[in-house]
């Protein structure tokens, strides 16, 4: 019995069946997930802690070790790796495939809270965690450039405004700000001048700490009235530090500018970002496990007008790298191959029908 004979005799039914399969395939095509690789994401959480000025050995012994001790008690942790650098520690936790990432995040936060008592008092802020796999490539890199603002000011806008807003976008697991650091006043001490005046480094540190204190000032009470004293002793620019008195010698004050060079700079001068050859600050976006890259990038692009409106007008916010370009190109090749396959199959079926009719 010839299998194709019933389809040839009932050409109308065959045509309708073919159209039904084609319509079902076309409808299912739009529901296919788009991703560069199959969705096999291991639940991964990254914990970071920073203590400016500490060397890698200190970070590893006083910060990484207590955190690893508490994080290692979490259930279903398959791997823990840590990296300690100058002033920073990163701990990556990998869980089993069956572990829910949200539940693991709650356990990680509880472990961080429990480890706080074992961490050094000099740790400026509590360790933080992000639901992101550091092995994944960034999905989007945005660049901030300006012809009038310094990189410190660009970094300030990126860290205080854009980073928080982008972290709230669904599918974005981590937003890293690079290329510079927060604005700061740098005091570069001249050791020869200190020796001549007989001033120690501790004297300079104590003078800077007392001049930059933000503490309650008290109140003035007069009868039944009470006047609260509100003032801020913190200095934010180099000019406010240059005339600071650090000591007295022979009845005369010694100012900070006489023993050191005080300049407006950034916290870390060894960071540099470039976009199209211009100094810039970079926002590096990584997806959270299981998130669709194209959908996450589209959500970020949808909030770009709002982001540009929330920063100074002389800052140019542009997209430096978009990972969806290669994914869309691969999808276009798949679509082209699919269309060519349909054309070849239809042409081959028509040729086979003609041959069968001629034989009959």
C-alpha cells in the first residue's frame, strides 16, 4: 500500500492539514525561548565585603574566614570559593540544582547577620549579596561621559542614582560601577616637612578625624525655650582642609598645607574607564539566574529616558555593549534557515505530487 496515495486522492484534506500544521508551527515559534545557551543555571549567590586600605591577607583572615564559616553551614551548598584583594573580598556560593534561589538568598542573609559579630569593627558596612553567577558574561554595559564633570562626579551619579534604579529592573541580578570611584580628598604627606616640624603621622590622622566629625553639638536652653544646635563639621573639598591646624610649633600654628599636598580626587586613583577613547564611568549589568537576556535588556532600555532625566543634563548616558546583538543575529539565521527549509519542503512535495499524478 502506498502511504502517500490517500493524501494525493484527497488533495483538499491534505491542503487543510498542511495549513493547520503550518499555522501551529508559526504560532509556537513566537513562544520559543530565546537564549544563547540552554537554560541550565546553577543557583549561585555572590557575597561581597569591603574594608578600604586592608591588604589581601587581612581581608582573607578577618573577613573571608568568618563569613565562610557561617556560610558553609547553609544547607545544600555544593561549592564555596573566595577571592580577597586590596580592600575587598568576594565569596561565591553554588547550590544544588534543586535549591530555590530565593530561599538560598534568605539563608545567606541570615548567615551574614550571624557572622557580623565575628567581623572586624573597621568594616564600614555589612557584607552584601547578589543573586548572580560571576562566570556569566555581562548582558549590557552602559557608559557615562561628560565634557564638564570629573570622573569622580560621574561615579557619584552612577553609584547613588543609576545603580539603585537599574538593580530594581526585573531580570537584572547585579549592577557594577567601574572606571573610577567616589569623590574624595587626598592628603599626600611630605615626610621631610613632617620631620622638620617634628610632627608624627598619628598627629595628622587625629587632626583630620577631629576636623571631619559629624557628631551632635548639643542645645542651648534659656528659660522655657530650648534651641537645638545644628551644624556639620564635615568637610567635602580640599580647600576646607588646607588651613587645618595640625600642630603648634614655637607658638605658631602649622597648617596641613605646609606638610602635605591636599587635592580633590577620588578614593581609588588606579581605576580608569574609557568609552570610545573618552574617560568614562561604566555600568556593568549581569542577569540573575534563570532570567531571559533579551527581556531583561528590553526592560532596561525602556527605563533609559527615566534614567537620563534623573542625572545632570551634562552627563551623556549611552550603551557601550549590548549582548543581545549576537543573540538576535543567531535568531535571524535560524529564521532564515526555517524559511528556506519550508520553501524546499514545499517545492519537493509539489514535485512528488506531479510525479505521482503522472504515474497514475
